[in-house]
């Protein structure tokens, strides 16, 4: 039976699969899983050094990339970066005591 002319033809649309949660995607892909592990290791390092930082300095920091050469701390401005550079020996010693060796690099965030 044909549809009457005044009714538009029925369009069948492809169904959209439900989105995959980010955490599941990170676990499913080998490269993304390693990236997730590095992100967690970077956050863990910031938690280790946070008690040694004065005042509200932690609020001006973000954990940065972690690679074979060391770990990067991202700073909100040059004043925070200068203060961190003075504290680097103490912060690196804290990381070594926690079993997380590596050099700390200090960089400004891009705006």
C-alpha cells in the first residue's frame, strides 16, 4: 500500500550510539591508558609537594606533563614561578623521599 501524496516519505535515521564515558575510553585504548596513568602520577606528585608550599601558592599551580626527564609544574604567573624556583631543592627532596624521583621544571601556563 502506497502512502498518500500529502504525507511526506518516512525517513529512517541512523541511531546514534550512546556516548562512552571518558574513563572507559581511557581504559580501553592502550595509549590513552598510559596517558591516564601519567596524569594520575602528575596529580600525585602535586599532592606530595603541596604541604611544603607557602600560603595559597597551590591554587596558582597545575600539575603538568610527566616524562622520562622529569615533571613540569605549570604556574599562573611569573611571581609564582620565581617563588617555586627558590623552593625547587626542597620540593625535589620531598619527591625523592616519597619514592618519586625526577627533576621538576617550572613553566608558565599559556593564555
